[in-house]
């Protein structure tokens, strides 16, 4: 097996921290999780076979969204859930990219608010444009937005990928669909709407946090908004699902590390996806990786309109009237999660059973603190006065 991302991070994190970099709280939590994932600090459990000839101890995972060795199961669950929620119309991929002059805003004190502005501006631009009767005319539309903050070389490049079904409800509650499977709305109109919506919402952030450092010429540029037809949406969901719960680079792209250098593969989009190899220092690799740690409490995947989980009735109505079958009763229940195959003993072939679970020390202390917080306050003793 080749070099993995977790091995590279753990190898060069001490050298990176020796330089005393300026880290925020979210990056500090990510470093702690990456360093201690699947170690004794996280606790674990002991398995043994029925005959007593094999005993295996497994450490627990951190389940941090920035950890490169966690999240695979969550990705598969997200893809299956989104595929089940599709409607029977053509789907489109709509990436929203900000100009490079605005990237510095994501490292300010208002970083979380800037991310929220990006989501809100893209949602407002799509809703306004799709509501135009010249094109779709859907007063109620829907889409799913997935945040990416990296490019192929792990540089900071914030953008949204929106999966947009070509359907919605008009002002009278009737289902409307796109007339052409390859056309949703004009790109120039959507670009102008996105730029105007972002500028309007950014003004509210400046009113709360003070003036932000940015080039005013950015409002005169053409912003990066593109549209691409994706058939019934299956390929778009599967493609983006690989990045929902994963980091900016996977193990398959790491070539190796030698003499303090890390080599990895990347695709040159300007040259038609031509394969390239880049070698950088291990400290620089860690620095690029940590730039993509999101603020605490940030949701990187958001649903809007009839794609929101709370809009199930509207979504099912649109799906039924666009040709997808409507399941009722037991058939409408989500399929049960597939059970993991039982572990077997390599010696006798018997089943490995859970013998003991060892909780992490910090988790036990946290539970004791929560238990004390749930206890009723002790009344003060009042002594009678003489």
C-alpha cells in the first residue's frame, strides 16, 4: 500500500507547528483529531472469538470532517439518500465561483458570515432567475448546494456546486418543467443576479463587522457561473458525493514523500485535464490542507426549496407528476442500513464477539460533567437565627 494522506499529515505536523503558525480554534481541533484518530486517546473495543484463541483490539475513529481516514460510510449514505429524492426531470450542475479578489474575506473575523453570504447569494440568484416566466417560471424551485474550498493543487478556491432539478411549482401550484433538457437559464443573467445578491448581503456583513478589505473593481468583473446538463442527476450526485465527507485530496493521488518533500498528482484543467505531478515541502502540504478547515458549526451541504428535507410533500408531488413512482406504506420507508458481515477468527473460523468497550478518558470526563449539570441544585441550608 502506498503513502496515505494521514501518514503525510502526521509526519509533518510537528515541523509545521514548530514554526508557530497562526491557527484558529477550528484548525486546532482538526489537528487534534487528525493526530489522535484511531489511537488509544480515542478509546476502543476488544473482540475475542468464542474459543478464546484470538483477541483483537480496535481503536475508535475521530469522525472529524477534516480527517482523511473518516467519512466514507457517511458519503455512501448521502449518495443513496440524494438518489432516492430525485424528481423525474432533467438535472443541471451550476458552479458558483467567486473572483480571487474576494478570497481574503474567508480568513477574516467574519469568515463564517462570508460563507453564509456565498450560500445565500447563490440561492437567491437561482430562485430569482428560475422564477422568471420567460424560462422556467417556478415560484418554488429547489437545489442542493455543496461547498468546495480547494482546487486540484489544494490552493484555496471557494466555490459552490449546485445540483438543480429543472422543475418547480408556479404561482398557482402547478408543476412546471424545463422545455429543453440542455437549457435551464441564460448564464449572463444568472451571473449578474449572483453578483448583485452577493454584494447586497456583503453590505450587511460590513455594517455588523466594519469595512472589509477588498478591491472595489471586483464588482465590474464577470463572475464565474456556469451551467451544465447532467441527465437525470445520477452522475452529478455520485461525482459530488465523493467530496461531501472527504478532504481536499485522497490517498490515490499521493505518490510518496522523501527528503521532506511530498509528491502528488493533479489535473491541469486549463490543459483539458492533463495529468501533472507536483512536489512541495511537507510543511507546505500541511499548510495547504489546513486552509480548508471550515469554521465550527458550518454546514458544507445545504438544501433549498422543495429539495429541503422539510419540503417532502412538495417534492413528492413534483416527483409523481414528472413520472417517478410514488411509494406509500411500507414501500416508502427508507431501506435498512446493510449490516456489516460478522468478524471471524483467523484460527478457528468462529465469530468474533465484543468483549469489552474502553471509553476514551476525555469522553468519560465529559459525561461526568454533563451528569453533574443535569443534577438539581443543592438547596442552601438555612440556620435559624437566635
